[in-house]
């Protein structure tokens, strides 16, 4: 796998967006604001799916942070580390794991 660098800020923003979607579904469900009975019936499964995705992503991110997984596993067009430019917010860049030497 080719090593990639990942923006931690962008990855966390993506996870936050995912969790906000679950929050929105829950809010609509509690306030009886979903459009129809079919959507009301599907809402618990939608919540389960969105939360499962977020949990899986956080677990994989943890592995990257402790060096147990390569950042390339979580690399996506939405979290690619871009060259730092003046005026940018500070960020943490997750580099790829060093290549293991063959013996």
C-alpha cells in the first residue's frame, strides 16, 4: 500500500458530520417530523448504521494514531493533507507508517 498523509482536523470534521447526521435523524424521530411511516420505521436502522460507521472510523483512527495501522487506510479525498499555507489553521498530519525492511 502506498503511504498517504491524512489531515487529522479533516478526518475529525468528517466524523463530526457523520454524528451530526445521526443527531438529526434522532431529533426528527423524537419530534415526529419524519415524512412518512416508512421512514419512521427505518429510522432506528438508519441511526444504527450511521453510528456504526462513526464508531468504526474512530477505532481505525485510533489505530493510525498509535501506529498500529497506516494512515493510508483512512485516506479519502475529504481528509487528504494539503500543503500548509500561510494563514491556514494549524493541523496535525498523520504520516504513513515507515516501510518495513525485508530481512
